[in-house]
C-alpha cells in the first residue's frame, strides 16, 4: 500500500539497532510494507503486521546483497523484533510489536482512514482462529519481555561481580540467551547465570565469563559436576606444554 502513513516515535533514536544502518533501514521498510489489516494472499491469511516477500526482493529494493539481508533479519530476530517463516517460494515476516508501534489512543482522521481502507475489508475469522491468534500474540509479547529481562540480568550481574560493563554482542549473545530462555525459562536461566558468574571453575576463569562460555557450560552447571571436561583437559595440556 502506498497510501496512508505510519507512526514513528522519537524514542526510535534510542533503539538498540539504530546505529546499525542496514538493519535500521530494513526495519523501517518492513514497518512501511506490512499489512495494516488481515488480508488473504493466494489462499493464505496474511495478518496485520505481516508481509510476504523474498530475500532477493528485499535485497533489490534496499540495494544490498542477499547475505546482508540475512544478517539484518538475524539481528531483528535475535532481539525479538520480528519472526520469519520461509518456504521455497517466499518468506512471511511478522513485526512482533506492530500494534504497539501503530495503535493510537485518539481518533485521528477517522473518516479519511475509513475511506482509504474500504476497498480492503477485513476478512471475518472463525472464533477459534481469533482466540488462537490473540494467544499467539500474547505469548510472543511475553517472550520478548522475558528476553529483555534476561539480557539485562546477565549484564547487571556481570557488572556487579566484575565492576565493568559487559561488552554485549547483540547478534551472537542475544541468540544464545534466547535459546537458553526458550529451553529453560526465565527463572531457571537467571539461576544458571548466577551459578556461572559466581563459579570459581578453573576452565571458566581461564576462558572468560562471556555469554558464549556460559552457553557452553550449561550442561555442566545443570549437573553440578566438578569433573574435568574435555575442554579443560585440552587447555591444561596446552598450558603444561608451554610451561615445559
């Protein structure tokens, strides 16, 4: 749709991907091109906040490579800005918090908005589908909030122990913490972080208290094992060789 407008709050300049130009441009492009209401496309219901596209089409429109588009999508997925469902023919991208971005509390230009949209009436959904959709949106919103809580918790706990800001890598660290959250839940993930950052394990101390090391040590943290792992044996053998 090339009619109408979208809202963009001034606090957008504080968004964590704002200084990553290609990711920011892609996000704004998606904000402008997703459906403002549910519509049928080739027998498939494409919901409000979703768009059907291809990586090649996005790359052509934004004048960048397909690999750059993949990287930007990974960035947005790592911080739960979008979800992506791909088939061999196309990709459906969903802006997770589209309603937060575009919902208004005042009735502005109601008449003109109605006139713009009369040619695209919202399809009537079965009651069961409507309930399922609302539940999915609620679940996604809760997951996004918990992800932010977990990343903030890791950075805060790191600073509390070491006195320095943790150099959080949004794509890599975000992806690992998201996987941990999905598998163990928020409270258990927090407990594992506490256990990790308080650990005096020799391998962890030598490897560093990073999200990557945390993720690799989760099985050991869960088992409470103090047995020397293969990584530790390799590291110790290497150091022994240097001492010799």
